[in-house]
C-alpha cells in the first residue's frame, strides 16, 4: 500500500481579517500552523456606566490605561499625540471593529486586480445586510435625514452579523458580548476544523531566510525564543506588525504608512442614547474622507472636554483617507498629518458642526474628540508589476503578505471585507505556485 506523502507546512502569522482568511484557504492543501501574539479574545467585561463614574474621579489620564481594563486593545501614540489602536488576540482588530462589510477596492482595480469572485464568495458565507436600519434610534434617523437635506447622499452601512438579534448595548468596539457581530474567529474555527493548528502567545519576530528562501519563523513565547520551520510563510500581522517583521528579516518596506485618522465632533443632546446605538449605522462619502455617527469611547473616557453624560452625547465621526506618508519600525511609529490631511479634516469638522446645529445642538456645546486611528497599512504597496502575482519582488518566492500592508493607498473606509478578499486571492496564488509535490 502506497504511503501518503506528508503535506507541505505553511505558517500564517496573525488571526485578524487577513490571517484567518488565508489560513482557511491554505488548509485545503497545506498543513497550516497559525501563530497569534495574543490570547483568546474576551469582550470588555466592565459595565460602561461604572467606567463613566470612574471617569469623574479624574483617574483616567492616558489612553494607554484602557489596556489595563481591556488587554485586547493596544494603544500607541505618535509624536503628534495621535492615538493608534489595534487589537491583539484571536480575531485581531476584527473583534474591535464596527462590523462593516463593504467593498473598497478602487485602488486595487486601478492596478488590474479584480476581487469580484472573492467578494462574492465572502458575501455568500457571511451574513451581511442593512436590516439594522429598521431599529435605528430617533437620533440616528434624524442625523440621516439631516445629511439627506444637506445633499450628502447618506447610505446605510452593510453590517456583518445577525443584527436582527442586536441588543443595542453599545459595545460594538469592545467585542460584541452577544455574538451578533461577525468577526474573523469564525474563519479561524473553520480552518481549525479542517485541521489547522493554532498557537497563541507567539510573538513572531522575524522570518528565517536561508539561500533566498523562507524556511520558517522565529518567535517569542513567554521568555523563550523558538523557531518553527515551514515551506510557506504568510504574514498577516497587520499594518503595524507585518512591516516590523519584514524589517527584522532584512526586507525593507516603503515609508508609505497610512492609518485612516478619526476625529469626532460631538455635542450635548439630552436623551440622544448614541452610546446604546449600533456604531457607524450609515456613511457619507466625501472626497478624501467619510462621515458617520459614532460614539467615541476613547474621547469620552480620556478627553476632558467630553464632559456630557454618555446618554446625552451625540457625535459624528470624520475618517480620513490620509496621505501615504509615515513609517513603522522596531524603533516606533512616525506618522504626521499633511497639509492636505488637515484641510480635509477641517472641512469635515465644519460639515459635522452644521449637522449638529441643524439637529438643534447649541454651537457653544459642540466639542472635538481625540484624534485616533485604527486602519494602518501601505508599507509594502502593490504595484502594477506585482498585480498578477500579488507578490512584491523583494520577498522570497515562498513568503507572502496578506493584509493591509499591501494596499497601495488608504481606503478611507472600513477595510475588513477588502482585506479578506485580498487575502483569499493571495492564498490562491500560494496554492497555485507553492502546493506542488513535496
């Protein structure tokens, strides 16, 4: 009887949108090991009302303190005091995102990359709909109407999950405690069911490269440094993690970091109850930025100007498609807003002020939030030359990237669905080029 040949070994680094999507696909032909720096994800367990009371004590001085209460949320600060947020743990940042499922592939299409088949497959697998608009609170409906009156063409945002079961707890960005919001742990479960091995608490430091080929990865697990061998390595550690791993591996990236900065404009409106609403229920698309209702917990907890009770705070978010100028390395993060970024941000602020004033908020009670960001990418951007293979030439033949690091520019929109579609296309390339005989 002929013995079955062992399957080739693949390592996928990261369990967010890109890593989970890649692992699920690669498990069809490879023996996949998934390495995650964090642990199992647990939703934020504190009662937000208690946190609001603690805020009044003045103990919350620095946004990084949130990590003490919620270890799955990591905070970085730039020289300009922009707050960068990312998730660590199973599911990556998808567990902290607002569950939006939209196609944002214009920059990829411009390179000749059409992800329509991947989008279609994901949309068949993941429940995505705008049915949540049937349960919007009055404040959200009024904001939507105001945007329409201003000629801004607002559209409900498709959400990933079964939002007909939403409890309106307002905890979308702290991990849905009711399992309504979809996150990439669903894809991980599918990969593991097919045989993939998951190892948590493994912080990958570098790819081990010998004779121009990736032969494995080196990672820290607790106090120990370990090495794991592989025939294929796929990096999906996110826009802040993947570039550092590449740098440590002797592979240079480009100083083209984008982060999608967010600034909220808020005001006092008694009984707004936006803190009990679905985050980002609809969107207004503008050149270079988007607008959407959003209760910003970081600003509410740590920005002293956000003094109104949570239930009486009404806010609109500006999310920039910022300029691709910046870098992340082992030494830290260098990211600053350009003159164009600031001009677009100011334009958005004025529009949000007008919306709130039309709503009835007094001009004297309108406040700004803390500048923060959570969609980093762009430091190994795809070019027309790599469009067919999705494999930048500076990478070894058997080393791939499957996250927002590949995006040629900021989407300025929720990126999760696009990252997953791109990761699936990357995986297809891996299967085609790497899954030959052992």
